[in-house]
C-alpha cells in the first residue's frame, strides 16, 4: 500500500495476503477483532481449514480508549516491532515472532499465540504456573542486564538509547504512574468513596509525595537498560509449558526496576483479590501461597541468575575491577522495584487504567475495602523500600501489613 488506512475485520485478510501471501487459496477464513487494550487495533486472521493464523496489530494516531482528542505518535509501532525482534533473539523466542512490520500501515503481522492465555486471566481463574518463575527471570535477566552498560559496549548502548527514544509513551507513564494518581487529577478514574481516603492517605502526605517524586525522576533520567515498559500480567501470554511476553510499545531505556516492579505489583494485586473473591478455602490458600512464593522467587532467582552470569558477561573495566559492585547494583534494583510496585498499585486503583483483579471484585463492600488496602500496602512499599533487599522482605511486608489490617 502507498498510504495509511485503518484496518477492520473486512479488510484485514486481503491486507495480510497482499503483504505475506500467508494463506492457502482454498482457505476458510475467519477474521475477528480481539484487541481490548487502550491504544491499538488487534485482529486475528485464521484459516479454519488448515489451522493457520496470524495476529495483525495496527497503531492509530490517537489513544484508542479516549479517541482523537488524545493524539499519539503512530510511530510507536515501529519501536515495538524492533524490540520484539531484539527480544526474540535475546530470550530464545519468549516473545511472538514478527513476520513483517509495515512502515506505511504502522502494523505488525506476527505469530498467533493460540495455545496460550493472558496470565491475568489465568490467575483470576486461580491457575498456577510452576515454570513461570524460571522463564520470566530468564526473560528479565536477558533483556535487561544484557542491554545495560554493565554488558554492552558503551557507544553501542548509547546508540540504542537514541534509537529507542519514546517521548510520548514515556510521558504517558510519567503522568499516569508517577503523577496523576498522587493528586486529584482530571483523568483519574476514581470512585467517589476513594476521594476523601486519598486526600488523607496519599495526596496530602508530603513525605510520600517526596518519595514518589524521587522514583519519577529516576524513571525519567536513569537510562539503565532496554525496558519492555509495560511488563505486567496482562502483557504475558502463558500456559503450563511456556510464556510469551507481548505489547512492548512503551519500550525505552530506563531503570530496570520499572519492569520488575510493575510485574510484582500485579502479582500482589491478584493476591489481595484472591483473598476476597475466592470462596473455596483450600483453593484460596493454595493460590495465595503460590502468589507469595512467586513474588519471593522472582526476586531471589533474578538475583541468583544475575550473579551467575555476571562474571561471564560483564565488559566494563571498572565493574570487572570491583567485586562488590554486583551486589550494590542488584540491591539498588531491589529497592527501587519495591517503590515502583507501590506506584503501580496506587495508579491501578485510582488512575486512568485499572485492573480486573480489583475492579472485578463483585461484592461492593469488599471491593472498596480491597482498593483501600491496596493503596495503604502500596505506601508501605514506597516508604520502606530501602529495607527491601531480598524476596522474603517483599513477602514479610505483605504478610505483616495484611495481618494487621
């Protein structure tokens, strides 16, 4: 094609055939729009006869969930496609394979993950995934440590920083994660009963605002590694054997803690949700134990894998001469991971974009109580983050706080 047009279910099959000639001539085609995200159009094109399918993701020049009143750079899809190709190599296929990126249509044609479910959905159904910790820690170590100055040649890394400058998407994070949830912002999606509570416990807490501001400026200025930028349980496809991480359009060079903290926060919110949603005591205890073990093990296995590969991959001469730097570096990631987790938990409660873990609690009283508990627990993570240096510290904070409330 020579010019951009918006895809729909009636156009997407012809588009795929024109770009890839992917399907057989006698294909029995079914096209459906499957995207439920905030930004993009997502289609599945499937040949039911030969059981072949692809996903087509197209960027729009605005935020889809808001409309044309919120314009957004359409070039974000190119950043996403580039990162998927990089991460596919770094992680041995732990992201969807990209078949083609179209610079005119700002669309990506990629692998369809038909044998997977969104992890958030699976966790809300109380499913456990025993291989997840090993697989997600492989992913974060290989995508984050290996794209940092510790490992990369410095001029090459700086070229990557330039290539992945993503100002509009970063501004969304700066606003929606680190700013607007911490005052009575117009775009906040906040129930009336939360307003007085937030004024008392968050918006007027000057000590908390100072700590969040520190975290915001770390996000804005610490070009540490090539981030996914939106790594949570809604961005992970999973089954009992494997994971595939999707939707890295927020990718940029930033602090490693941002990716890990967002993931940890979403596991914690599922923990709180399970406590009030699940009526089967045995299943509830099993799932909540699994979630706490997962939080602990993600952090500890991440540290262990970093320390294991450190001597093999480190290139910086000063790091090589400083045997204590690895512990300092990883401790700093842990501390800021706890802070990021707190910011993510608060923004998912009162900010523009919520999560089903909290909003899906059917009992109105329990939903209100859990939202407030989530905010207060988040404050603990932000304010006490300097004491959180091991996986057990995350778990102990959760257990001790929830036991008191």
